[in-house]
C-alpha cells in the first residue's frame, strides 16, 4: 500500500508542468482531506520548484483547499456517520483514532493536520463525534498551514537544493516540527493558566 502511494505521489510530480497543474493541486488538496490517499505535498514541491517565487502563494492555496476539504469531511461525517468512515478505513483503526479524540481532543486534529497521518480519517470522525466546528477549523488551519507553508518557505528560500532534503526527510521533519509545535502549545497553556491563577487566587 505504501509503495502504491509513493507511485501515485511520483505520478503527480510529472504533472507539474501542465497548464492545469495549479487546478489539479487545488483539487488534490481538497480531496486528500476527505477521500483521496494522494497527499498534495509532492505536487506542491514540483510546481513550486518550477517557480520558487510562487511557492508561498501555492502553499497558501493548498492550505485553503485542504481546510475546505476538512470542513467537507466533517460535514460528511456528521450527516452520514460511521458507514462512510468504515468504507475508508478498518473499524480497528477507527477505534484507535476515536480513542485519540477522546484523550487529546483538538490536539489530535492538530497533529493529524501537520503530520503524514491520514487526515481524512480525523476530519470525518470529527463530524461523526459532533466535534465543535470552530476549534476544528482553527486546528485545521494551524496544522495544515504550518505543514504546507514550511514546504513553501523552504522552496522559496533554497529552491532546487531543498527538494532532495524534503523528499528524504519529510516524515522526520513533520513529526519533529509537530513535536516542537505541541511543546510550544503546552507551554502556552501552562503559562496562561498560571497567569489566570495569579490574577484569580480564589
């Protein structure tokens, strides 16, 4: 399965020079958050390398498309429920993701939005579990934005020299960045609670 995904990702890269590459990139960004197994990252990198000055704009476009797809996935989960989710992933995987939701809440969405974890499972399950839309959208924007803008900024700054580095270390980069992001988030929450306790001692 993983080898198939790699072949699909490689195939999308060959479309970077086509006239409709940006439209295809937008479509992949939306569909990856709902049903598609093809991540937008390879095509984003390929198109960005043809014109590094546009890489950040393309990353923003992918972020918007992905969040739109996430909202659609949430709506599908809320309206149709588990049957559609079980057609995409096994019941055992669904149960594991649901356990993450119950334990970590919005943080589970944030991490899934940033890392190579299949985001569509989280978007649809969020709807199934009637997860509140506002924190869901915020977490999706932050996670997806951080992921794709990281790629866009790297391409804009370093051009072709960054391609092999991203390709070889993408999972490590995303997981490490997500870990750092979570640490910052936890530190912020602890700080705000300490400030609240200081101003409201009773």
